[in-house]
């Protein structure tokens, strides 16, 4: 129990250091930019290729293709 408490305490002190926070912040910004660019591309594609309601066959294919790639 004491070992867990000490390791948790060390982890919390490491996380709270400015260098660690800076690293995490830069990683999050990079990931956000990457995802944002993809979402904007998808939105533009879908808006440039509209389909009638309940007849979104190409949209469904587009989404399914992306989901399969995950």
C-alpha cells in the first residue's frame, strides 16, 4: 500500500512539472491540428456532394470507407 502511495505521489509531482505540461500541451496541439484538418476535409467533401434525405448512398459509402480504415 505504501509503495502505491509513493509511486502515485512521484507520478503526480512529475506530471505537475512545467516541462511535462509543456510536452503534453504541444502533443495535444499537434494531434488537434491533424484531426481538425481531416474533419474540415470531410465536411467540405460532404457539402460539395449533397444527397437527398434518406438517399445518402454515396455519403454512407464515404463514411463506411473511413470507418473501415480505422
